C-alpha cells in the first residue's frame, strides 16, 4: 500500500499565503542570530544551525526512515544536496556576513528583492502571469530596497563599520539574494515533480542532507578559532537549536507547502514577510522606531505584495 499525496485545499491561494506568512515570521528570526552572536563567525553560525537542523530532522524521521526515503531516487538526493548548499549553507554564511557588516535592516531589505528575482524567473513558466500585470508591484519592491540601500551607504544607525566594510556587507547580501533565488526556484520545481513526498518530509530530508554537508565544514569552522567562555558556547548552541527548530524544520515545511499551492510569481512575494518580520524583530532588538526611509521601504514592500496577490486573485476570478 502506497502513501497518497495530501489532499489539495479547497482554497489553495489562501492556504498557500497563510503558510508563506507564517514561514516568513519564523525565518525572520535568523536575522537576529548574527546580532546576538557577534563574537562568532558567519561560518560558525551557519554550520551550527545546520548541524542542529540535520540532527533534529534525523530524530524525527528515525521511526519511519524506510518509508520516508522509499520515494527517493539517486537524482533526488543530488538535487537536495544542491538545494541544501544554495538555500541553507551558502545563503546563511552570506546572510550572517551581511548582517554583521551592513546591519540587519540593510541586509533584510536587500533580501527583500527576492520577490522580484523569483517572480522574474517564475514568469517564464507555462501559464504564468505576464510581467506587465506585475510591473507596478515589482517596481515598488525595487523602490523599497533602493530606499534602505541609500540609508545603509550613508551609515544609517550603525556607525561601527566604515564604508568599505558596509559595501562588503551589501555585496554579501546580494550574493545571498542570488543564492536563495536559485534555491527557491529549484525547490518549487522539485516539489512539483515529486508530489508523493509531503512538504514536511521534503523539509526533513533536506535537513538530513544539509546536516551531512555541514559536517564537512565543521572542522574549518571550529578548529583553531577564537576561544570563548563555556557560557558563550551554551548560548551559541542554544540559539542554533532554536533557529534550526523554528526557522528550518517548521519554517521550511510551511514554505514547501506554500511553494506547492502557489505559482512561482506569487511564491516570490511571500518572501517579503521574512523581510518585514526581520525588520520588526530588528527594531525591537535595537529598541528604536524605523527611520522614515525604512518605514517607506516597508510600505513599498507590503504594497507590492498586495498588488501581486490582487493580480493573481483577479486572474482566477475571470472566466476562462
């Protein structure tokens, strides 16, 4: 007897959007980790998070391991290895460097370009909305990122780094943008090809592969590094486990569900909520209100999501 794919919700747009919003709220937590762990390197933060992700995923899958991997072929494992590198390890190293060097607000809002990059790629899929129908929402996203980028270059609220360091941080943020765009598109396409693998199992299997890859980077990340007090190491690994559980295990499962229910041109817009929640958490951490430019940027991003969602709803409402 074979497992049947989960039933498709009666209202896939609403279910997909809800899953995307919650995933974004959980993913926004990852922007706080580099602020909390400034004495640790981006590589250490990435490796620790994904070692924890792999261990948690393996423990959850252990009781039904054979059944979970039954649908997997060799090509699927290679695909997960590529996606794990792009969307997890490489992305988080670049993100950590961007947050530490350019500031959390600048990094999170450059990642806010993900809706534009993913939508541009998704618009090439068969049956996708034309870019002309999404022109103004995408323009608002670009405007929002431009506003915060201008503030980051001017120094913003972070005077601890000079201009070259902030520029390097912005470059890392754009590198993370490219890495996660490739992951998002590749992950959505893989999930569509393998409907027999549930969204949760897809996340957990990705975690196992990511954890195995993280083991390869453990030695260069932790051997010969700066010494830390035992209390600092406890805090470091505690944050790694929390981020792995909420952002990786739960957040990735919700994102897989959103990717299955929404077209790529709308999936990309859901990433905005990671940016918005990252900003909210960052403002709470810094105990300040957003600047005028940051508030305008948030408004532009949210208006862009609204416009894109409205365009998809309008299209479905029209008779064929």
